[in-house]
C-alpha cells in the first residue's frame, strides 16, 4: 500500500455519460500527478498539480477532460461525454515529503466505456 | 518531450537465472530514472530508482545501472523467482516538473 488511494476502482459507463474519479494522495505533499494507461502500454502523463494550481496539461487531455484539486488535498478527474477511446486505467501519483522526484502510484481506476 | 524506449517487450527466463531490461532516453536533461513493477489490475509499484549523479545502485536481487553519456539505463534481476513475473516499466523525469515519461514495458515470465 503506497498511501495513495483512488475511487472508484472500476467504472463502467455508456458512451456519452460523464464520469468523475477521485484521488487522495500521500498526505501533506504539494504535488499530484494524473496518468492514463491503455492496455499493453506504459502510463502517459495527463496533468499535474502543485497545491491547488494545475501547472501543466498534456495534449492528451482534450476539452472533455477537467481536473481539479481544491484546497491542495484530494483531486478529481472528470470526463464529459465519454467516448469508447477513453477506456483506460487512470492512475494518480504522489511524491513524498522526503523525495520530491519519487512518485508513488495509487491502484488506479479502470474505466470501461460501452 | 522526452522519449523512452524499452527492450525487450517480452522476456522469459528460467527460475534462478538473471533478467536484464534495457532502456534509452532522448533528453540529456533527464536526471531521475525509476523502475516500476506492475501486476495485473494493480498500479505500478516502485522497485528501484537511480539519479544521474550515480552510475549503479543495488537492492538485494535488483540492480540498476546508468550510462549518462550513452543515455541508457538497465535493470538487472538476479536469481529470479516466480513472484518476479510481472510487467516492468522504466521511466525518466527532469528536475523542472518531475513528470514521468515511461517506456512501453517488458513482460517478464519466470518459468519454474
């Protein structure tokens, strides 16, 4: 257990529906990262936060995606009008106080869009 | 952006033998190189990492080497055991934002 939790662990939705995922990082660290992993591939960077500020967004993050981190604690990732191509594992990662460059991943949320 | 290539994509070894996975990176500014192990249905688990000021690091049966000049780094697993069977990913990041760029992964199978 890395101390990073994600909910839900699995989500099945119909195309066109909106979904929201939550990440609770290792406490008291100011950075939080989101990645997406499709079957047979390595994780790909989506976005990251420093405290509540979203500092960078990958071009993978279309306008249908939005992420927030209110109060610099937990983070949410919302996908609007889901498409079948959004089916993937969405991973959240957090460093620790002792090592800023080391990222510990949560268990992920597996999204299936029918 | 950073491009990380990983080889081989699959690796089958006899229990007790060694396994070696190699990665190359493109951006000389990268200075942190972690390795993750991922089991089915789980998130990636950090197993070892190395920073650019070090050429080699070892932790029990696992070791990582880094060649900054050639821009490549390798994972070595000795005395492999069935529980080492998993997908292994290399990654690289830079000091400005620490975002990770991953290789495509290596599926390691340890035959009993």
